[in-house]
């Protein structure tokens, strides 16, 4: 599911087994979208950002830290449009 979010790239519901993705991810590199999907899916297995979570991320997406940094360097949304 996708929706407009003001502060997050994605979130998930473990109970409903559903992910929500920020629509702004469509404007980012595909690898960054993949990182968010993997991140949220790992939350279906592990709720917290603990050692198990990090281990699963390392196993499933070895370069996840690079993509996380890429997203943190980029603004959530770009409001200034010029023509």
C-alpha cells in the first residue's frame, strides 16, 4: 500500500502483515525503494532495531547501510519547482 507520509519512508503492521510506503519513494533510486521494502519486511520478523534485526538486514541486503545513508542525504520531498 502507498500513501503520502510527512516524516517516514515506510511503516508496517505486524498484526495485519501490511506495509505502507511513502509515495515520495517513487522519486528516489530504485535501490532505496528496495531498502525500505526489505527494512519493513524484516520488521515483520523482528519489531525492534536490535542485533537480530541488523543481522537479518545484513543477510538479506548487505549494502543496506549505504542505501539508508542515501535516503538520509536526500530530502523527503522537494517542494521548490522551477521552470
